[in-house]
C-alpha cells in the first residue's frame, strides 16, 4: 500500500524535479552492453513466441494472482507462504512450456508484451513469498499470524530484523539474501499499536 501511495503522489514530483535539476549527457547505443541487452530481449521474445502452448497469458496471470492473494496477502503464515512457494514454480514451468502468445514480434503485440511482464511477475512473486517466509515477524502492514500480541496487534522482532536487506538472483538462478545491520542512535524502537 505504501508503494502505491508513494508511486502515485510522491514520485511524479520528486523524480521530475530531480531530472530537471541535472544536465543529462547524451547516451548512444554504441556500447557493447546495449547490443548484449538487445540480444537477450530479442531471444526472450522469440522463446515466448515459439512455445505454441494451450494457456493464455491471462489464464496464467490469474493463477499467479490467486496464489498471491490467497497465500501472500496482508495476513500470512508459514504454511500459506510455503504453499505459495510450492505453487509459483509450477506456474512458471507451465508458463514456459504451455503459454500461447499469438502474433509476431514485429509491431505492437499486447499479448507478447503481457507475456514478458508475466515472466517478470513470476520471478518477483517467488521473491516476495520467499522474503515474507524468512521474515518471521509482523512489521507494519505485513502481518504474520504467528507473530502477534495477545490483543491481536502486530508483534515486531527488532532483535532479529533490525537490518537492511537486499536479495540477489545469482547466476545459478537461486536467491541469496544480503543483510546489513541497522544502528539506531536517536530513535528508540517501539511496538506499534493500531488501537
């Protein structure tokens, strides 16, 4: 929810001012990284068009959405997150083996565009579920059913989760969590109450 609010209200003002205040140098496509990125993108589009499966992008997108809604929503627990992590790779496998993307890569192809986005969503969905599973506490609106006060309030675990974290997708396709501890000098951490 915070991301939606920030994206809608804050980003249009901050990003525009940031870009307007700085002189951006012209960029050319001569660098080898551009050719490499284009090759990867074109290869991915060809792979999506070559599958010729039975399921539409929308069908698989809805399956993924239902898994995320049912198991990785605002209130989740270890069992629901584990179930999501079992189901998401199966949807991803079916996507790459049984997707049907009509049309070609020439010109505008909304189905192909949607398929590319769904491929990204499948990876992101797994990462969100994996992150939520390893964070065995309630924090803000991310409510772990196993981590609540007797009154039903979100129960934080500052001893184990006072860190900045970033996930890395390794070359082998696995996820690796990197943590950097946070030091609070002027702020005292406290349990939040929504009553």
